[in-house]
C-alpha cells in the first residue's frame, strides 16, 4: 500500500506506512525547527527543550510520563538536530492512542517548571563538559563552527555554559510557541498501524494545535571554510578535512553520498585501503557527506599519532584529487550496492522508516518511493562522479585538528596540495 498521507484542517501533515511483518508501531512528531532556528540569546535552547520535554505537563508529572509508557512496555524519547526536533515513541498496536496522547500532552501542556529547568541546565553543563573532554566529538563542533563561521548552522547544538545557564521557563515557553506550528510539523507512524485510525487519534489530540509558527525561517547559510587547530597533550590527533557539500534538493546530493562511500565508506574504500592498510598512517579514517536544506559539507575524518600527521594529510588530499581523474566502474557499483542495501535495511525497521518518511515530508513535501531513489542511484555515471570530485575538492577547505598537532602543516601548505596541483604525496614542511 505504501505511504498514506493526510492533512488536518489546521495544516498538520499525518503519514503512515503499514508494515505487515511488524507487530509494533513507531510513531512521532517531527518539527522543522532545530538548533539552526535559535536566536543569538537562545543558543542551546532547542536541545534544552528536548531535555525538558518529559519533565511534567499540566496533566502528568515527569514520573507519570515515564511510567505510563513503560507500564505498557513502550519507549519514548526525543532528539535534536541542526534543522529538526523530534519526539517519538514505540509501542504495541493497541497502545498507539496512549502514545499519541502523551506526545500531544508534551507539545501542548509542558510546564517547564523552574526547579526542573535548573536541574536540566546542570545536566547539560555536564554534557558540554564531557563533549569538550572528548576530542573525537569536539573536533566536529569546531569543524562546523569553522565551515560556517558566525552562523547558526555552525554552532554547537548543546549551546554554551553561559547561554544554557541564562535560560528561564518563560524563554522556553516563548521558543516553543514561536517555533512550533502545524505548518512546520509532521506526525508519522510506521508498523502495525491503520491510517484512518491513526489520523483520527492525531486529529483528536493535535487537531487544534496552532496552524502557523510565528517566526522567520533561518537565513541562507554561507560556507566559509578555514583553519582551526588546538594543540592538546593527547595520545592521538583528531583531524577533519572538509569542503562545501551539496544540499538535499540539488542534483548532486546523491552523487555526493555515493562519492563519500567510494572514498571512505568501508574497508574496501580508497582511503581505508591506501591510508590505513597500505601505509598504516592512522587507526581510523572515513569520509562523510552531510546535506542540509540549503548547503552541505563533504569531509574526511582521521585519527592518528603525532608522528604520522605530516604524511597523513598529503596522502588524503592525493586520494581526493585522484577521484577527479578516475573512478572505476566496480567502485561505483560497490558504493551503489552499499547505498541500496542501507536503504532496504533501514526500511525493515519501523523506527528508521518513520524517521525517513518524516524527513522526506519536511524536506520535499512528499514521501519518496524506494523505486525513485533507486532510479536516481542508477542514473549516476563515472563521468558525473569524477566531475563532481574535481569541483568539490578544488574549493576552499575547512581543516580542524585537536591533539598533538604541532607538526601539522600550515593551512597555506594544505591549500598548495589541492587540485589542480596533482603532485605525488609527500611530507609537508612544518
């Protein structure tokens, strides 16, 4: 039957996919508002809201929220990303009305009690401290901060100790009132679910939710790039080299995803084979591509010892440069198979499937059939991928490094190795 979509009178989108082999239902509310939607004095607010979601409503205490869902064997949680926030649950079919009621209660009746707020602020301060003490986490925050300098897209989702400590209950109420409207929300369920029944439940609980959010959408992001490095007394160094990527909507998005797999998507990828297996220059290396609504980033992350840094970065750049000259058909076929298998495997999980449908509805306004995705993948050619590689890796890079990185070449030295200077890998002078 595929995905069924309805829209309530207030504009709220409701979608379901029945999965006959599944006996549970994954459901949730996804909101097109995340860390990127915060004002300067709200940095970290979206993440704090996620923490406060289960701390009590006008109808339920924090314990009652947890116990009611767990009394029926269910699970409930929330998550914050750069562009979205989600509140979701997984229950047996007969308990779907309860899950919808709790999620609706959280969204409409949360009290954000000042004492609970103070406790969660303390928890988040610990989380910020833990992230700072974890180099392989914080290097990604520094990467986005450098790539999108002085923009909300580049800011850490967690916020800063100063901003988090400053938040009041009124600010949290104001944020959700301003950012959350039916026009920016979707409610999705996947699993043992009947569409008409689910729509009726959502209509009953959220049909009167305010139709429109009362805030402007975030400004268009501008990739800047540049250099950040923090010399720390650690056993290993975390290094991230990246470039401007592609947004979800553009033609090259899926090509960028496949290219990241060819270069660093598994043990057979170019970077793993050349950098780790043949040269032993690091213990971890992989490539990734993150798409956002209006831009993206393509990056390579590596973890290595101090003695190998000088050789590691030129070898990585050389592998990126080679992709602009030649990609083999077997590499394309293997990456396409990996991507296809990932889509099919995720479709067998009701939670993954609900999340995927929600993202598609928020980004494209419609669910995208698996066959359409397969067609897009099938249309990729070697010429298109090599052309994309040449364009991606000739742009301004973002380089971030944390650890014993004193031997890492200056940023200008890295720039000199990028295409079209296709010289052999060599150690850079430091």
